[in-house]
């Protein structure tokens, strides 16, 4: 049994168990086709300019079977609909899902503002997760940063160019604002959603009436829009506008680890990374390429690298214009954003600008050509486009942004334990992939999944050869110039140790045991059920598993074993045994089933158990599958993958 992280494995399942009503997938098995989804989620012109340029390139220069284009400006050429959250999610789960097959390539280009956590400036729109965070242990509470305004210090709060002042006027602990710093306090800071849990129950206040800003997480505990919890969960002790150290879970210390979800802005809402991961898991494809750009015009934003640990999966290439904890940039003037322009130029082969008057992409005159095809195979691979953008991104070259790439399906690079977990082994899958269906040459010449001395030896044995020579090897001619030379050796050395963490190929139909829904969001006090699903098994004659949960968050009230109809009454069941107090922190449910002679083997997919829970407290918990065993008719274990679920409990 193999355990894998929810964030990057959920998408590789292709849960093709439509008879269970879990996921619908495209069924066609016909010729290979290209499908594209282009999204501009924010209103600033540069975002739409980027997507207009991408639409022009895909529509006019490549052979896509279909392009779905959503934009904040529906009057622009090619736009199909407004980029609302409903339209974006439907474009993935309905339009793409109904068109793409396991033979096809799916390309998604998403350009908009984003939110997350900045290691210097603190929380910027991200959603804080405590117990059981699918983001993992990213930031400790003691170092977590949240920005506000210094109290009793003139600052321009409303952006009108005139300094304002914030302080606790009446020592009532509420912070009031003196707009224009004229001694007249006319506004009051009220309850808002600071921690991103979807509830406006947090407050910036001056709890100690010492002109130091405190943060109160869950200040409104009963949802009546009144403050009934005045406990300070963190304070701006030096009044510099940044609170360092926040007790998010209210346990009285700041020693716990938390994670932060990232979002992408759409026209009417925020599209969270967890939602994107779930939506992408509905798709069938041979390869999926997801490209994400986001920033604030002339300033800051994005955190797009934070999507990688959520959506990384087999047969996916993920490119982001920034890392997880800093910004990506666009110019204050000009047609396109820095990174996107370079990336699209590489795919296009020629530079352009956007004419706002005619709403059109205009080629430069005289032409300015771009040659990103370093392998000279007449195709620009995703790696070549990525590398060209890396080398020509003005913001990166000036130290303003760090784009990230993941294509070996391991969920890295990522931000974990207050540090970046980088990965230099990505690139091979991108090298073989372009907007076409032949596999391009890569420095992994012997196709063993890693570039090393064996590949270098193949080039060495063909070194100096041309077609017709006895030692000629076309596979070693990586730059396709009919000569194996020093440049080919250079290509191998530049890709040294790049590897696949899992060899690419059609998304496999592995045997999987998982909880469904994979993500469940409920409110405190609600009762809900979760299925344990067995997918794509052969020769099954029995199983057992244990499921654990945080007993401070959930209480299991019922568990039911399900068996195949073909076994009839020829079964022996152990359990289910529910232990809500298994230990001080976790509950556990155990069960086992074995088929009795003459029950036949079961082949296929089914629900093997249903568990009912009561949501006891606000928080999150992993539904942790442990000690999972599937038995066949020879009393041998069936290899399989086990995937945990996640439950988030919100306030009433």
C-alpha cells in the first residue's frame, strides 16, 4: 500500500466510476486533439492584453480543436463569456470535461490577481488553515505576520494623498479613523474576515488601550456581529504596522504550524487552490499544461507558485510566474506583463504589442522575430518556452520575481517549514511536450527516466558523427543539426539529474482506496457522511482498514460496511468498531471483511463503507486511512494506493 499526499495526487486518479455518481469523464477515444481554456479574471487591462495575445497565438498559429475564452471584458475578440467563478469552474468541469479524452492535450492559461502569504509583508488575502492543513506546515504561529496600520501615527488609509490617523479614541478598545488627520473621528473599523475562513468574525482592536494594534481571531463567537471575545491573539508590539505572532487556534500559545491557501481572482469571487484541484481532477487527458500569471499592476501580487503543491500530478506541467510567497510584476506602461510576454513570444516566434484602439494584437513593423527553438526541431517545446521566458523576463532579471516550474509530478517546488523546498529535477516532461503529439527528443536518451552518465555516454559514442557514419546515432543529435558534437554534450550537461518522479504515460488505472468526497466542508453541529471507495480492483476477496480523525473536530456516530452483491451472504465481517476516544487526540474506526467460499472474485469499483460524523468544533482534520489491506483469492495483498480525505468545519 502506498500513501500519497492529497494536494498533488487527487488529480491523477481520474475517478472513472461514473456508476457511483462520483465523477463524469469524457468517454471518446478518437484522434488526438488540442483543447485550450484561457481566463482573464481581473479587470486591469494588462491581464486581458495577456490573454488576448495568448488567444491570438493559439487561434491563429496552432491547431486547437477548441478554445474556451473567459474575460472580464466580454467585448474583446474571441471572448465567449464573463470570467465569473461559475463560468470558470463550468469551463473546466463541463466544457473541458466533455471534450478532452485520454488522448488529448489540455492547455489552461490563467491571468489575474492572486492572494496568499508574503514572508515579509504577511498575510495578503490567503486563507489560514490550522489543524490538518492540506498545505502542510508552512509557517509557525510565532512568526506569522499580519499587516495593519500603526496606531496614532499619520498614514494615508484611504489613498487620497492626505494622512489619516487611527487610534482608540474612547479607550473602548475599538479602533477609530480620523480621515484627513483633522481631529474628527468619523469611521470605525468593524468585524471582517482576516484569517480567510469565510467568516467576518475577526477584529483589529486596541485591547490594552496602549495604542498598539491587537488582532482578535474569532472575536464574534456566536455569529451575531457583536464582539464577545476580547482575547488578543497577537499584537503589533513596536507599532510598525506588522503583527508578528498570532494564536490562530486559540489554544493559548503560538507554537503551532499553519498553512495558507492561495486564491486566483475571478470577476465575482475568489477561486481557491483547493477548488481548482478538485475541478482539474474531473478531466481526462494525455497531458495537461497549466500556466498561471498574476500580479498587481505596477506593484505586487500573485503567489501563484502556491498552486503547485495542490495541483501537481502525473502528466501535468505547471508553470507559474512567481514562487509561493512573493510577487509577480507587470509594467506600469506597455501592452503585456513581463513574464507572460516573454513566454507567449516564445510560442509565437515574433514580438507584438496590443493596440487599445482597435482591440487587436499587432505585429511589430519591421518584424522582430523570436527563436526559442534551441533544438532546431521546428517545434517550441514547453521547456523551450519556459527557458526563453526565464532568460527574457525583465522582472526576474532585476530580482523582482522567481517563476516556478513543476513537471515531474512531485509537488515541488513548494514552501514548507518556513523555507522553500526547491527542485532542480524538473524539465524532462516539458522538453518532450509541445502543442502537438509526437514525443520530442530529450537528453534522457535511453528513456530510463533520468539524465545521467548513461545518456552522456550515448552522446560520447556518437561524438563527431554525421548521418552515414558507423557511429551515427540520431537520438544523440539533440540539436537536430545532423552532427553530434559539443552542443549535444552541453544539452545533456544542462539537464543533468533531471528526472521523472513517476514515468510519464497515460494516466494509470491504479487500484485506489480513498475517501469521497475528498474535501468536505461543513458547519459546526452538522451531521454528514463520507464514503470509503475502492476503485479499479481485480480478484478482490477481502479488505481491512483503519480510519483516523481529530476527535476534537469530529465525532463518528455511525459506520456501515458495504459488500458486493455477488457475494450475497457469503461474507464474514469484523466490525465496524468506532472508538471516538481512541487516544487523547484521535478517533478511530476499524473494519474488515472476507468473502467465504463459494463467493466469486469481485472486479471493478464500489463503495466499501459509509461513515457518519458530527462536526463538533471549528477546525480541520485529515481522514487518515491506515493499515489498508486488500486480499485476493490466493490470500495475497493487492497493491494499491490509499488517499486521505480532508474535512473543514466552519462556524454555524
